[in-house]
DNA sequence: ATCCCGATTGCCT
DNA sequence: GGCAATCGGGATA
């Protein structure tokens, strides 16, 4: 038997309502191969099995980067599905989304967390502060770092043949009964009612699922009273809503 | 030109 | 649990 590389998901997979895609992405494996030496360790391949994702529904979704229409940064979201939207966050992190739906809907799924299933050594090099392997891709910026995703991958076509970044095809990797949902993490502008968009989805009992934090209000300028600390952190449990 | 603040993380007490 | 780091996007003047 010739051993071909595992195939990437077809574009049609992403060309559907964003919540459907989000559900189907859980349990699947994202692979990124870098042949250059930009990492200082010669590049290589890292694979992450997704355990947590978050859906964003385009201009009508107040929590989406596309909420204020098309801008240079969000242009990729308004393009065809099956591409990566990678953005710079808090002046120091990169986070990766997969563009979904028909072209122009600007919907996308944020890759929030996963389990490194291949390329452990390279992932550890890229995430030197991770204490345990379970923390390597536990969080959107951590996941992007472990995979080696950044500015260069913004706009990358995951469905192109031999793309360096892809989602592996495979049989239904998770049943809907294993999927839990809850409010999105860190998203403000939802009127304090995150329940309006319970579009964070994760797999039951996975240790790699990121901690939940409510949107943290910015501290005021000097002189103002410090804002009440709202960085509540909790482990997602079955107490949150189910599908 | 300037201001505000973010789809976060990790270190500090 | 609190909060600093760090900088670019988008709104406002």
C-alpha cells in the first residue's frame, strides 16, 4: 500500500453554516508543516486534535471582528471558506480562525484549544513556558504558537493540494453527545448576556480545554478607581449548557 | 494625530 | 485571583 499523506478536508466542509462547521471540527486534527528554519529548530510538523472551538457569525455578530464591516485586517474573513484568518492580539499573540460559510458571510471558527498529537518536541520548543504537555495548545494563542501560526499563515488556503496547513479528513471524529456549549470567552459587546451567543463548543472531559474567563473590562486611566476584577476563571464543566 | 481597548497569557501576591 | 505586557486596528478630532 502506498502511504500518501492524509488528505485535507474539501472546501465544501467549510462552505456551511458556521455552527455546523464548528461542531464538525471538534475532534479533528489540524496539521502545520514548516520547512524553513524560522523557528530556530529547523521547522517540522505539529498536529493538534481540536477540543475547543468558538463560532463567529460575521457582520451581524457583535462579537465578531467582522462586526464593523470589511477592513484590511478582516478581509480574509469576507473571502472564500477554507482559508485561515490569523490575527494579532494584545500586541503579542496570534490566534487562528478558519473561514466558513459561503463567500462574503465573513463567518469563522476560532481554534481555541487542542491536544498536540504529533510533533511534541517542536511544540515544546515553540511553547517554552508550558509546564505540562496538556498546556501546549490550551488556549487560542497557545494553540497558534504550538502550531507555528502567525502573520505568514493569514489567508492560507487549507484546501489547496499539499497546503502546509490543513485539517485532516476522517470519519466522524466525535458524536454530538460529547459536545458541550457555553458563552464565548473574553467577548464583550454582548450586553453582558453571553448566553445570547453560546457558541463556544468543547469536548466533554478533555483536559486540554481552556479555562473560561469573562471579558475583562479595561482598567481606567490613572486616577480612576481600579475596575472590579472580573477575570473570573473556571474550568468548563457539564454544569454549562448542553447541545 | 490621538485615544481606547482588545476573540490572551503568564507572573505576582 | 489580580494585573502588567505590548501594539495595531478602528473610531474620533
